[in-house]
C-alpha cells in the first residue's frame, strides 16, 4: 500500500489519541511510560512526515530522515524549510529536541533491563504540545 498524506496523518492522530487516553486514565506508571513516549514520538514523526509528503517529499525521502527514517529533528528541519512549520523557539521544537535521541534510537520501543533512566518532559506537557501540533497540521493539510 502506498504511503499517503491522509494515512500518515490518520495514524498520527490515532497515536496521539492513545497517548491522551493513557494520560486521562492516570495510568502512567513506570511500566507504561516507555509506551506513552513511544506514542508521542511516533505521532510527531508521522504528522511531520505527512506535512513533508504534502510539500513534495517522496516515500524515499521520508525514509532518509536519520539512520532508520525515525529522526524527528531531520524531518522537522525538512518541514521547516518546505512548509509553514514553527521554528525551534516554540514548545513543539523543544519537545522534538527532548524526544529525538530516544525516538531515533528506539529507546522507548526496546528497553533493556539495565536501561538508564530516561529524562523526558512531563506527560501532560507532551500531550498538550502534541495536541496543539496535531490541530495545526490538520489545518495545513486541508
């Protein structure tokens, strides 16, 4: 199946909604925190890639964002250059910088037993910024 702006963005919204529900359910203990941040990071990645695709990126371009195509920073830079995406002085940029290393190294997906403690922004901050971003992307994709 071909990657489309619509399916990337729909998946981004689904991941954002799942993270939001975990936060609302007050279910974020240490065992679920990596999954929560994985949802936040993946939602950011897919929503930014949806913008990139709409701006003319190819599927091949999307896979070149970092070693495995999961570099939020590289995707965001590309989107800033091609789309009307806020610059890094915004909370969105700060969130991307805070999560990028963990996201591109898949630290939230594969957590070894001897993992160091992950330093990440508070969950409510992540959900608030992500929801603002999703709304902004939705308006740009119309």
